[in-house]
C-alpha cells in the first residue's frame, strides 16, 4: 500500500549514499539456490556517493566524479534498475533525471552500487511525495541485491541470511577508521566462487553493552571475514594492504571489508587514523586512502 504524504513533492532532491563497511563477515552456509548465508556487522560512512534527482518525462542517468569511468552505463546500472522497479511498483506521478557523483571505489567491497540504488529509492519516495509501507519498499530493495535493504537504512546493523534479516545495533563508540583500496576491482561473484565451501558457523561472542573503543576492538578482533582468504588468492595486494595497516601506530584491528578489495583499520584515535592515512597515501600513491570517524551509535 502507498500513501501520498504530500500534495507538493520536492522538485530537486539530493541524497547521500554512504559506503557500507563490513566490520566482520561470517559465511555460514550455502542455500539450494546457490546464494550464501551471511552474518555481518556493518557500519556506514567515511565516504559517500551523491545522487541528485529532478522531475523528468523519463528516467535517465549521468555519472561524474573520481570513479565515474568504472560505473556501468545504461540499463545495467543498478540506480536505473532501482528507478524503474520503483516506478513499476509505486506508479509515482513523475519520472526523474538522475545525476550520480561517484566518490566510492567500484567493485571494492564497500557496497557502492547497492548504496546508490538504496539512495535512489529514498530520493524517489521524497520526489514523488509518497509514503510507501516499509515492507513493500524493502521487498523491492531485496529484489535489486542482497546489500540494498541494509543500505536503505544506512545505519549500523547486523545483517543475516542473504541480507534480508536486519537487526539494528546501538551503542557502539565512535570509530576512527582508515579505508584503503589498492586500485584493484574484485567482483563479488568471483570471490564467492573462490571460497569453494570454506566456511563454518558464526562464532561471534555476544556484543558487550555500550563498549569502549578498546573493548569493542577486543571483541571485534575475535571475529573474521570469511571472504578474505579467497580475495587474497585472487588479489595478493589485499594482504599487502592489511600488513601495512597493521604496521601503523595505533591500529587496533585491520580487516577486509565485504568481498574486497578495500580494507579498513580501526585506530585508537582520530589523530592516529589521520597520521596513518597520510603515511599510507605518501608511501603508496597508487592506493586510494580515506580516514575519519564514523558515528556507529545509531
């Protein structure tokens, strides 16, 4: 069911699409349909794409920004797919001209395409002045990809199943992070194929209530990313990135995000993260490096 929230919709919409960072990732099984069951704690931020929408007679998409060249064009683009599925489902009064500013590396384990599709859905809701019931919107998102539902909320969450089981996580401390991508794209499907059944059960201990940064890092260090080993086989530079992060002063935990090739380092302070990022960028000018603090409390 769809309710019209307002008779006057916004005319120009700007929607941020923050990167999704998998702090851990357990692959717990494979279903009969070939999809894998996951258990992952995800946070959002540090870097974001931007999506601009304005009313138009039909949907169109232009792409700019530092990673625009790597973005699929035409109907294969997930943003356009999201727009067309939204139109088929909710019959909004207008289509839209979409402009994507691509700041997140592509095929990098940061959920950029899923974040963009989710941002498109949020923006279309605003543009059309609609108030769709959440389960309908999430069903649409799930049909676009396993990561799209969690990106609709773009808040700290535990995601399970194939991405459809979402539980909010509250009370985490601010997280000083460094993100590094070694300019290598890794297709998710290739990494899962290379996994070749090497997975087990989620052995994550219960998350302590309102942990300190050090306490959270200690808890996080007991986890893993089951896709890290196959990703390193396909792109050994992932191991170089992790070694470089772990060698920086103040690094508490370093791990690959998602299916790679991006990795994160959790640091003891924002100052330590910024110093590490500066050294890594200077020592490896071919790498993409970002640093900052994520508000993971919500």
